[in-house]
């Protein structure tokens, strides 16, 4: 009864709106009904703008964001990240570690079906494992699977892996998209997975089925009505490839797309007018990438941590965030993603304090003899080049602001912006740099062995700044070798404390992700992990549906 | 004439091989590799052995001349290979998906440009320094100087967002499949209006100025004077005697713009979200997708050579002075 009355009210409100001359704008009436309960409904098409085309439809082989997003809809893993970035079961019913953390046994759900109707079993999991470790599979996600010593199918719904040594990321690694054995098996042995028909017509177990990919134009998915977690509400998803941020923004204004990521300036300045606020909901949460100001620690001038601490004091992080990103970022205190279980902010902080910076540098021997330039005892000025990659305005601005702040304490710097591939090849890998402005994307797991362990300093490895600290080495080893979160927390908290003290990099900020979603879409509940974790529960109330879903 | 064409055709083969050789070396000299994984993301890194394995898989571990030879011998059999990108589809398939759109857009643009530029050029030349001449000169130079992307955005804001008359981007509406046949055509056309308008406006200046210049030179020739002297109407003088001759250099310019027809404009394609050749090529370059880049280059190079040859032949056919030039000199 009450539902009926409300619906009527909506329709009346809709009619008024029409007469008032803003007929297209149905969202104005959402506000009135939003206070009460809106009934979820199936259907409608959800249009998402993506700046890059997908590169393939077997996500295990791709490494770009768009392909992963589409892949996540079509394929599922054994586990998935929940709203708080903890791993919970997806196609697995449960899992169990042996006491020594070496044996991991998975129990799989029995009600999962591939999009072609075939049942999903442990053989598919085994197959995916074999695909991942096959030397002929060009995938960037091999490492965690190569750590498996032995894998076996115990029965159709039980799968067990044995690790040579404990691997903390073991659970997370099984969020890998599981591939259908019955369709792909014959392509894997010859390394022809990419050429299989499923790479253009994928079959998965996920919430959405593949319908169409028009290269450079769009990808269309339709809801999987037999999805084991229940039929998703939104009937159709269209990913429209729009390679220009300005065009995406205009399409948003014209309501041509329902979801897009904004730039900081669009978010802060260009969308604060009533019509936009009515048509879209803006969201904001920390992304999983941070920007840093790093040094070549093999350079004797940067070897003393007081120098790095001085730089941390000389840079005003708040000013950077305001100036470069309109305040849409969070100060980074270390390399762990805020909001995850391993994160702590109880570490040494460096407030903006040029005097303290100068004092610290003076302790090391850099003194100002009255001309405003810091010199060592031989009179050589403290000057170096800050390098960053081309095509990233944000980093260039960061470098410029840092240049100015360092100039204020008497450190002279030059900025050099270099094309990405040459930058990596000529400067980073050969360690021919003094200071850099760059970023790291971090996963949900806190393990960052590759970046911080002293053994990882080779030309093709990730510890590019050359950081070596025995305590950190030990913490990283212990941290990745335990499968008990309570134990790992201790290691990673201590790890962050040491890094904050050492400042091997000046951690600047975690940029915010800034998606906007059409306000006709309901069921979005922002959480530390963002908004997308419950996409299959998003819906458009019947009266607000804009498209008929095919 | 036939012998001339045949000789040029044969000469084109070593030239084409030379072009591919130089391009092959150059794109391999550029740093970067078609290896999966993002350099900047800790969670997506490949162990060294795996990188080597993938290099081996793609044949990138062999010396460059061996790689080139392998590539050339495959292309000789018209096998352009498969894309290095994760979709792994044949290069020719990828190109053939994108080519029609770009070709269609560019041909339409070219036709409109010619249809507008020739009259504009002729009229400004015959009425040199008139109001019409001054206004069109201003207009085409504004078009020449206006940045494509800026004009595109302005038009999109006006016609797409404010007035809502035209779609902003893409080639088809999302409900295209559900429209009737004629509505589909209309939908497609309405998506083309803005990109074609922007490209035409930018391209008009060059050709119309060329036409004007060539016409100005022609009307001062003795034979035009003669035509006037024998009492022909001004219209006949211009249309029959002057225009034909004035068009000759314009034909050459047009011939040279033929290869550009399949290149595609990266700016227009990306701002209007049109899935054409320009974008395909850019994506290929960023991904260091060597087979795709090379496939694209071979097609563009072949077309350029053919267009040059074609322009020469047509020029010879149209202009007797060129065809008979050699003979006259001997006399």
C-alpha cells in the first residue's frame, strides 16, 4: 500500500517537473523518495566511460585498468576483496591453512556454472594454475603461482596447494580470474591462449556475460541471470571508449554516460553547479597509488638520513596537495595503502619547517655562508636534478613546487622531464639519477618485498633507489612468511615506523579516486575500498530507468 | 606511357623495402618493449626469467637483422602477423576493422574541401581584393589557425550540451540496434556532422589558397588574354580556358594527400571518440606492438608510392606539355 502511494507521488512529481520545463531531469524527484526505501529493480543500461580501450578479454594476460575492470565482471576468482579490502569467499566456500602455513586447502562452491552452462569444478582451478605457471603464458601475475610447490585436485570441489615456504599473499593470489578448462585447454600448451576464440568471446563465471566488443568503440555486457550470488540488478553494462578527458566530461554534462572518473579540477571546480549535483553523485576515496620524491641513495649526498628528513621538513605536503590536486589527496606517511589492515599513521611525521630543515642540513655539513646557497666545506653548492616522466602534468607540477621549496632553504635544483620508456631505460634502470618524482601503485596486501628489500637492487628490479636496511629486510621476510594477520600486523607497523624514520623517499600523497555516478543508480555504499565492491547490487528504481535493456 | 608506369612500378619495390627496413630499425631503436606488466605497479611485476621467455616467444631475442628478415619473408607471403597486444588478433583484421571509418570520413572531408575550396579560390582570384576575397581570406585563415581540439570542444558544448541537437561523440547511439533503418542512417550521419565540420574547416585554407594562387597566375597568361580578345564571355574564359589550366597544380596537391586518407587524424579521432586508424596506430606505438605498427606503415607507404605514381600519370594525361616535354626538347 505505502509503496504504491509513494510511486504515485513520484509520478506526480515527475509530471510537475515536466511542466516546469526540466523534463529530462528525472533525478530531481529522486531526492524526495530517497529518504524512504526504494525497491530494487532489474533492468536498465549502465553506461561507463573509459579513456582507454580494453586490450583483451582474458584479463590474466592484460595489465591495463580497463581490461581488468571488464574482466572482473566476466570472471570471478576464488576470493574477492570486500568493502574493507579484506578477502572473502567468492567461488570458494571456505579455505584452510595447515598449522605451518604451507598447505592451503580450498573448498569450492557447488552451485557455480560457466556462462555456457558447464559446472565449475576444481579442475578449472588447477587449469588456471597451470596456465599461470606455463612459461609460454605472457602474464604479469606469475610470481605468486610460481611459489606453489605442488597443486592437487582432491575431489571435484576440493583443491589443495602446497607452498615451499609460507606465502602471506597466498589467499589474495587466488583472487586471480579462474579460466574455463573445457574451452581453453587445447590452446595453452602451444602458448596460443591469446589466439583462442575465448579471447574475443569470453566465457566466465562472473556476474555479467559478454555480449560484444567493438574495438575502439565499446564493450557490452549483459547480466548473468544464473549468477551464483544472485542475478545482478543492472541489466546491461556498456563501456564506451572515449579517449579524451574533455569529451568524457561533456558527455557527462549531456548525460551520455553514467559513470566516469573526474580529474581534480573537474571535481573541485567544474561540477559544483546545481544541475550537475542533481544528476550525479560524486564520490571520493583514497586510491591505491602514491606519489613520492625519491633519491638515489647510492649518491653520498643523500646517504645520510638527516638530509632526507630535512627535505621532508622543507616540503609543504599540504601546499602540494592544494596546489596540484585541489586538496583531493591524502598526505602519505608511508607506502601502505590507508584504510587497509596493515596501515598505521602512528609514525614519525614531518611538519613543514624550513628552519628545522636547514638545521638538519647544517648538522650534516651543508652551510649557508650568507648568499642563500647551501655549500659543503669545500664550497661546492648543494644542487641536483629532479627528473620525472613526460605526459604527467601532476608530477611536473609537484617537481616545480618542490624545486621552489628546496630553493628557499638554499638547495638548487633543475627539473628534467623525459619520455617514459627512455626515462626507465636510461635513468632508472641504470641508476643514473639524483632525485625523481614518481609513483607506486600498491596492492591490497602490504607485502612490498620487491621495492624495499636490499636484495632487490638489480637493474630489472624494483628497489631502484637502492634502499638497504637490515631491520626492514628482516621485517619484510617475516611479514611475507606468515599466514596469520595478527602476526603480520606487527611486522608491517614496525616496517612503516622504520621507513618514516629513514625517509628513503619523501612520501608525498595518495591521490583520491574521484568517480561520479548517475544519481538514478541506487545501492552504492562508499567504503574504504571505494564504491565498486558491490556493483552487482547497484540498481535503478523502475520509474527512473532510462534504457530498455536488450 | 605504359612503359613509364611499369618502370616506376618496378622501382617502387626496392623503395618500399628500403622504407620498411628503415622503419623497422627506427621503431626497434625506441626504448621500451612489448612486455606485459606496468612498470609502476608493485603488484604487477615479472621475474627476469619470464621476461626473457616472452622475448623468446615473440622472437625479440634474435638479432635485429634476423627479426627483419623473418618479418619481411612473412610479409612477402602477405602474412602481417599477429598483434603483440593481449588480444593477439591478426594485424590485418585489426586494420580492416578501423580502415572503413577513417577512409569514409576522410573521403567525405576531401570531397567537401574540394567542393568548397575550388569555388572559393576561383572567386577570390577573379575578384581579387574584393570584399568577398577579403572575407573568405579571413575566414579560411581563421580556420587554418584555429586549433582542432579547441574548435571541437566549443562545437560540442554548443550543439551537444547547450542545444542538444547533435551527439557529442562516438559513431552510433547506444540504442542504434533498435532503430529503424532510416533512423539508423540519420543517427550515423548526425554523429559525423561535428567531426567532419571541424576537419573541413581546418583543411579548407590550404587548398583554397592554392587554388586562388594558381588561378591568379593563369588569368595573366597570354592565352587567357587571347580568349578574351576573341570575344568570349568572361564566364567562358574563366570556366573553360583558365580553370582547367589552373587546376593542374591542385591535382598534384590532391594526389599527395591520398595516403593521408587512411592515416586518420589522431586529434579528431580521440576527441570525438571515433575508432579509426589514427587511434589504432597510437595505441600500437604505446604498446610497442611492432607487427601492428609495421603493418600499418607498409600500407601507408604502399599507398603513398601508388599515389605519387598515380598523380604523375594523371598529370601527364591532363597536361600535354609534360607528356610531350621530352620530345619537344629534342626538336
